[in-house]
C-alpha cells in the first residue's frame, strides 16, 4: 500500500508541495525519536507514550456526544484517523481503524505495523477520545494489524456496556479534498511530534540529548545508504533535501535551512535530533566524517556550519 505521502502527491487534486514536505519531515522525526524511547525511558516507554496520546485524545474529543457511534464518527471527521465499529459482543466492541497516520509512518519508515511502540499512540488516542466524549474510561487492545486497517477491542474498564455501540460504516465526506485531509494529517503529526519531544524532555531531561543525537546520526547514515555516493556537498545537500523535505541550500561552508517548521515548536530535542540526522546523512553521502554545528538563526531560518 502506498504511503499517504505518495497518495496525496499522485491524487487528482494535487496537495501543495510545502505541506507534503512537512509531512515527510514529521514522519521521519517521529520514527527516529520513538526508536530511541526504550533506551531513554526504560520499560515504561510504551506506557508513557500511550498516556501522552490519551491526553491528546481527551483534548480533541467532541463534546455533547451520547454514544460510541457518534464518538467514532466525530473522531473520523475531525482528525486524520478513520474509525468504525465492526462487531459488538456484550460489553466489548471491536473497532476498525482505517486511515491512520501512525500506520503510514511505520510503512514510510519500514517499521513493523503493530510491532512498534509507535502504535501505542493510536491506542492511547482512542482511549482518551472515547473517555472524554462518553465520560467512560475504556481500555483499547489491538487484536489484529494490517497494511490497510487495524482492529482494536474496546471495553469499559467498569465492565459495563458502552452506550450506542452498533455496527456502522464511516466514510469521509465526499466533498473533502486531498488538501483538507493532508492539512489534518500534518496538524496531527505536528502535535504528536511536539508532545513526544515534551515527554522526552520531562522524563529524561538534558541527558536525553546525547543519546538522541547518536541515534539520529546513525539513522541519517542508514538513510543515506539508500542513495549512491556523491562527489560533493552540493549533490549531497540535494539528496538530503529530498530525504527530509527541508528547504536547503549551500552557502560557502554552511548549509542554510529555510522555513524550518521545527523552529516554531521550540523543542531542543527536535532541533538537535534533526541536526544529528543531517550530520549522519551528509557524512555517509560524501564518504567522509563531517561535523555539523549550529551557526545562528533568524526567524524560521537556521544556519548550519559543516566542517571536516
């Protein structure tokens, strides 16, 4: 199955290239950060990620919703996720998660669907959304995963029957354009990335930066191996721009990053991880070790110094 990035780029109603670039950047960073979470946060990494997603679900939940069907309709229309009930069995309800940015990130980055703690985001989001909408604490457990949809078993923690649970189908509004859907995907990925960075900073503190830099640098090097070696910095930076979605240009011995969306998030973890990714990618692309350091910034533009 193509990633949402490919689908939106090839859609009949083209999505702006800038939006697609930001989605690619957010996807790459989400995967890079989550890969390092177990090492940073230990055995509780999965639970902390689910709790963070649960809080997001509660924040974006719909008010004045009376039953589960309405809650799932709301989440399908107001977020990048699309959910529907599949089967009702007493106090448990099987929910199909169709459109899912997290599953697409896994496919985009070559991560196993359902086999990564990244999927705890969808679990936590569903729990938080339903809890806030229905004022009922629920537990969501993934029971099946696949490239086009995943199945979750949802049950009230009290054991009572969830109100208004019956089988129905959700389809996105026919009037919705690819641009509108892409805007929701971008918004949701940006929110998840910002909250994930905040979680890491709170739980691991300043000590998180060093291991994240090492992990991101290694990841950048691995991504660069997908391309043939290049002869100079100009060519390497062009490859890097296509890989990350960033607007980059070479200025003497520096790289100028223009309009970086990470600047507005104001998270040290994100900027340092991106800088390390760039260092690892360029070093591998040109075939020699390079050091990339921050050389100044103005607004959303950053200057990176590249030295041997």
